[in-house]
């Protein structure tokens, strides 16, 4: 039937719209979805050309007739009973397949009919493909923003004190198993996590690092899983995508995993087992494809005995453990680390290349480095800042390191102030090793020492222990 024939139909004959009728007809004829309207008596009043194209039903076969008479399986008449809209109803008539949305028509609170809007599956498939393309493009953008920088080739000690650790890590990178990276603070756990990601099949996907100790407990669930719009006061319009979803097709690195609450541990365990997430305020779950690397500087087994960490989550994460030794156990790597830091500083600052004289290097190798590689790097940077020549000497090193790195003459008596400072320094090292270096642990340390958190930070800064 031609467009003019459609225009000649008496649309809304029970509900005349006067001069607006032609305007309404033009709208219906321009819509690229199929439209069908019935009145309160289930009589078909309107269809447009697109409806005929999608369903194969012609106007003279259906207009003016009860819908059930022409389309016995039609669900649109059900809306006249309950007034409830339907969305995404699949229909098939012969070889014709399409999807229908339905809604009631109300005027001044009175139900006068119902309308259905249908799309052929070819159009639906096109939209689905467009959405997939948009999603893939977004995923690529996320991946390019959140890229891991480091590889195993950049790990100093890969051919020295870290040879076995690197070998195990490379084997683990070839699988999709969860990995637990353990080691003292400052040993380079994230460096290994990034290297594992870049060695894996997920290297082109996003690498999302999360420090569980730095995100407030009240926010961490919404940060990890996201939330739907209106889930809570001040929530963002449109909701928020969570870090797990951002890490889809890539890797999420959960540092300080031992800081998660037991409640959140339970939700995290379910994500590991089901590979599905649910946003806060959401009613449905979403599949995710994420590789999990967790890290901690705490003894999770001790936390389990204290009922602070779930045993089932521990064994779910503990499929492959990578334990990074402290720097004091691989002192053969110290000269290479020093040379790397000095060279990098020279390249970045476009300055002369600094060297470490032999006696100074001996002191650095004799020191036990409670802050590990991070402390060593900070010490080198300090020495570069302090030296007045291109050669770093003993006088350029921090005082506390000299006191602990060189053999002391027992016949020399220290002053009372020096003795007090030495005792403070030793005690701080002990409690840092026992408790760790997170914000919550520092609060516990301050309580144990009988000082304020501010005083603790001042002393850590004074003795260069705040790494």
C-alpha cells in the first residue's frame, strides 16, 4: 500500500484530533519502527508502513478489526487489563522475527488504548553489533589509559637474587590463575604484578592497581564494584563503573589485600568463584573476565588465626604464591640498583652522571635496609641531592644509615641525646616490622608507643623510616 493510501485511513476515528491529525499521521509515517495502536475495545486503529514491512501484515487485513482476530498470539490486548508496559518481547510470525515494546495510552487518567513499537531483528542485530563495537572501543581506551609500565627485563636482580622469583612469575604469567604476591613493604610487589600482566595474554588489556589500605572502608565497595544511579545520597547521575568492570579483559592488582573487611572479603570471594559482579543498588549481575593478582606484606595465615582474614579466600588466592625476598637477603643486587638509579637520574635531569665511591658502596651493602628497595632508592636520591661533586661519599649519606651501617667503636661513649635517638630508632624499626606501614597500622603503632599519630610521623620522618 502506498503512503497516500495510508494517509487516506481514518485514524483515531473515535478520538478526533482535528487539524492535528495530519501532523500525527506525518509523524507515524516517518518513524522507522513499526507502530500499531488499538483502542479500549481491542480494535486496531493505526498501523504505519514500517509495521507492514516488518510483520508482513497489510492495513486492510488488520485495521478496524479486533487484534486477537487477526493476531491470536498478540499480547498488546493484555495491557488493557493490567495497564503495565512490556519491553523487549520477542515475536515470530512465520519467517518474520522482531522485538516489541508495548505501553498503555492514557488520557486524563483514563485508559483509552495501547500501542506497540516493533523492530525487525535485523535492526536489533545491527544495534547490538554497534553496542559491542562501542564497548570494545571503550575497552581499548581504558586499556590504553591503564597500561602496566614494567616488564621482567626491567627487574634488577632477575639474574641475581631474584632469579628463581622471576622464573616462577613468568610461569604464572602464562596461566589465568589468581596470584598472591607476598613480601615486606618496599620489595617491589607491584613491579612484579605489572611484569606478570605484560608477560600474559592480557598485556593489551587494562592493568588496574588498587591499594586497599588507602581507600576509606565506606567507599571501597563502590570503588571496586560500582553503583547504580540513585543507590545512595550524592551518587553520580548514571551511576559509576567499578574497578573490576574497568579491568575487564585485563588484570586487577589488589595491593594490601589483608586490609579488606571480612564482609568485603566475602563479596570478593564470590567474584573470584562466579566471575560475576553486582553493582551497589543493582538487581542483576554482570559477567567479567578479570585476572586477579593480590599482594600483602602481612602474614595472612596469622590473620586467619585471629579471625581477620577468611581462610577460604586465602586458599582461593593462594593457588600460586610469589614471595619476594627482602633486600638484606640479596645484597649482591645493591650495586646494580644503585647504578640504575644514578643513570636514570642523570638521563631524566640531563645532569652529569654520579658515581658511588668504594667506601660508600661498602656502607650501603652493609646496611640491612628495613625499608628494602624503596628505602635504598630514597637514600640514593638523598645523597645525590646532598653531594657537591659527581662522587657520592660517606658525608652525603643520611646520619642514621651511617650509625647502623658501620662498625661502631665500643670505647666511644655516646651522649645522652644520641643514646635516646638510637633507642627510638631501634624501637621504631621493630614495631614497623611487626605491624607494617599502612595508615591503620601506624595508628596501632602510635597507641602501643604511647604517642600521637602526628608525633609518630615526625619521628619516622626524622629517622627516614617513613617509606
